């Protein structure tokens, strides 16, 4: 018979409990010193291990051959408890057995001796659901329980438990489990189940589980069931749970702060057509903005307004829960938000040189209006071919630039670049440079040598996006920092691998040699015939697909 993953991988020993170091230490010390209380109260969020710890404690105090107070797992009592066959371990759900009569039944049975174990254990889950009368009845039993009785109460809402009950129990708090601990446990389970799953998927599952390991394991199981093969990637996660790609969030956020309503409505239609949940998307957007605040608040005064943005999005999310026409309300709410906050206007300083250059580019585009319209249709296939060619060359150069950065790596250059990098924060809300600036500051500067640098990102999709818009990255850095940088883009995971490789090479006196970059062999007659130098300058900033003059 199939056994669900959360039951299959439920910890059986106290050392297997994940993410509850303080609770584990308290219970371990009590067992080791043989100081067992007659009543415990475990409180904390759902899925954090309260019931699991209760069962482990029940097994440990009844083990025939404990080792430093910890159950041996091999004696008759341990085997009986692990197989859920012991009649001396009584589990009660207070949510459905919350009356006086049920508690009186407990009072009548506590006087009975144990059937086979040393201690009779009552595990009462969601104890806060008991009525006042039931609490009063339980209180009398807790005051003077028989020596062979141990009560273990569990609750997700300790505020509703009367102080008279709390004062008679040893109260142990169970914290929300960290994302790192949840991810590591999910990785262990996936390996045991022979499932190949991307790290970014494990991270996303851990983040949406709100500190509950049980929910995380349940989400993992759902994802495994929804996948046809034992290979799970981010697309599988997004499709299964209705999330959107991080690039969509970035597009929407940039459009929101720049007041680009056409793009906002276009993304909304994409969400609707693909069956995405607007409430889930709004919550994702709130989390995205929160991450932005955490990243940039200390270095940019422009992000204080994003706190208000979170409040507004949260209000919109609440309104979306009470409507049948969710698409219309979402779009109306976002449009009102853009109008109300006037996001993107005058929130950061812009250099005069850049504004002049953008103005100049716009004038050139206006002059070329008729010429571009005539040639747009004929040049689409050529542009696609050129884009593919650029991408292939950029991928080759990505490795070469990484090599050259290691060859020229200099600590002083790295320190200076990190200081200069702060200038990008002034352009995060800039109408023309914001998207590129946001992308750049999202990366981690790993190494620098002269005008070569390595940036790393958490996800493969972010690296791929950077390689596709490589020329734009270089151009914006030139405009803001005043230097022509060659950039190598890696995932955080690959950076760790390359760093170790670099250190080993240094130890073994293996030197990196400077390599020449691949050149862009492009048919200039085709490209320059449709765009002169200034229009090419605009395409670097905005992308070829955006420059469409009407």
C-alpha cells in the first residue's frame, strides 16, 4: 500500500527532528537527566513537528533500553509504538472532541493501569479548541495526575489556552522551520525517491511552505505526482502550482513603477489566457517588492515608497477574494494604483548627460519613422538571424571573459567596482534604464580584473536573460559608470565550482592566459541600411523588439 511521503519520512528519533534545536535540546536534557514532567505543552505553527516530537517523547520514556535517554528503536516497546499498535498511547483531536464529556472520559481512564508500557501517554492535538468547561475538567486532572500518566498538549494558538493550564505544563515553543532546513530535508527525500529536481525548485517549495515542513513535503509529493518523468524543473513547478516565471514578475514590476499601462494590461491578459491565479500572482508581486525593499532600502532613498506599494497590493489582494470578475478588478486596481502613486516619476536622480542622450535618440527615431516602416517587414528575418548569431557569440565570450577575469583578478579593482556599483541604485526607477539597472544590481559581483567582471545569479533563467541582452548591459554600465566592461554571467552554483577550480589552479601554479574575444561577424550592410548609428544606440537600450515607430 502506498504511504504518503510525510508519513514515510516522519522522524522516528529525536535526532531526526528538523529545525527545532531548542526544543530538541530541552527534551534531550529531560530524558538524559530522567526529569520527565507530567505535562508538556508544545506550541507553534502547523507542520513544525509538535505531534512528531510528542510521539518520539512517548517512545523514549517507554523504551526498555534507552541510550542516554534516547529510544533504542529495537526493544519490544519501541517496535510496538512505531507500528502504532500500543493502546497506551492515546491521541485525541481536540477540534472534534472538545466537550466536557470527552475530557471526563479521559479523567475516568487515567486511573487505569498501563496495558504494556511504563507510561500511559495522552497526546491532545489542537488543545486550544477545548471549551471552557472542558478546560476546567482537564485542569483537575493536570493538578494531580497519577504517576504513570503523561499529558502532551499541542496547539497552534497558545493565546487561547488558559493561563491555569499553561502554569501546570512545561511549555516548549516550536519555531517556523527555516527555508534552508526545509530545502535540505526535501533534497534528502528527493534523493531517496530517486527524483532529479532542480535546486531552484526545492528553494521555491521551501519558500511557499511558510516554515511548515509537512506542507513542504506535501507540495513536493504533489509536484512528483504531476510530473510524468523523474526530472522536475521550474516550469513543472510553475505549471503545477500556478506561479509565474520570475521574468514575468520583473516585467510587471518594471511596468508598474514606470506607469507602462499597455505592458501591464498585456501581462494581465497573459495571466488570464494561461489560467493563472490573480490572487496568487498579487501575493507573488508583494513578495517580489519585499525582496526589492530588503535589497535596496539601505542604499536608495527611493524605495521607501514601496512600503506603501505593498500595503496597496495587499488591499487589492483582499478585494480580489470577494469578486466574480477578478480580471477586471485586478486591472482596475493596478491602474488606480499607478495613477494614485504616480510611480516612477521623480523618485531617483538622473544625470543630464543620459537625459540628453535619450532625447537625442528619440529625435533620431522620429526622423527615421518613414524609413523604418518601409523596411520593417523585410528586416524581421534578418534581425532574428542576427540575434541568434549574437547569442551564440555571447555564449562563447561568456566563458572567455570568465577566464580573463581570473587572469586579471585584482582585489583593489573589485573593491573599487563595488563602490561604483552603488551608482546603479539611482537608476532603479529610471524610465529608460530601470529594467537593466534592476537586473545588474540583482547580481552578485564575484570577481573583477581591470574591465572584466563576473556576475552571478541564483537561477539559470536570469543568466540566460542576461546573455540575451548582453549588449544592453555593457551599454548601460558605460553610461552610468563610465567604463566599458566585459561581463561573464554565471549561476551562483557554477560560481562556487569555478571558484574552487580557480583556487586549485593557483595552488598548483597554473596560470590563466588572456584570450581574445569572438568578434561579431555581422552583415553591416543589412543592419546599417535600416538603422543609422543613433538608432542602433537606441536598440541597445530598449531592444530591437521595442523600437517600433508609428
